[in-house]
C-alpha cells in the first residue's frame, strides 16, 4: 500500500511539473505576442516616422490611396527600407502592405483597374524572399455604399524605372 501511495505521489508531482511548465510556456508566448503587437504589428505611421514618399497612386474612385515610402526605423534608425502603405480614406485608416530592406533594390507601384477589382503590382529588383508582404489582398470601403478589393502581386524586373 505504501508503494502505491508513493507511486501516486510521484505521478502527481510529475503531472504538476508538467502543468507548471505548460503555464510558463504559455506566459512566455503571450508576452512575446504582446511585445510583437506593440512594436512591429502596429508601427508608427509613415507621416510621423522618418519616411520619405517616393510614389503615390490614387484609386479610380478616390476612396483609397497607395504610397511607396523609403523609411528609417528603429531607436537608432538601424533599419533602412521601402514600405508600401494603403490609406483607406473613407475609414480614415492606414494599413502597411509591404516592407523590404533597402539592399533589395528599387521598388515601383503599378495600379491596374480590372472589372470587379483592382490589382496593385509591386515591381522590384531584389529576390522575392526579401519582400515581406503582409497580405495578398485588401478591402476598402467606398464613399457611398459597398467596398472594393485590391489584389496585390509582385513582379521582378531588371530596372524599376523602365520595365
């Protein structure tokens, strides 16, 4: 009987340690996600950051505007790169669509109006692996009613200015 009780105690101790380890792991993940959201997920808008506008495109219905910025980010401005932002004018909301380090070469935006949606093509010189595309499409509200979709594509070119 004593060995049975000792076995139960050992099993409960191992089970308790497992729950403590699982709790610590979940706490670390929660803190990591919180830190990520506060520092990366919702970055400072380019108008108030150290960014320079390189290109601006307006949708045909004037409800959204696309921007290509060259930015320096970080406490010591250690990150230099390009960012593509969408301003949803009806909703007065900004959304970052793409980031790419400056070493990856130049970027250029092209907006094409299709029948039911629009397509933003991001022309780039660097490798596709260097691009951090946040989403493949985005929806924005129209001034009267309804919404439109912009699908996002990337295309590698030899020269951003002439291709």
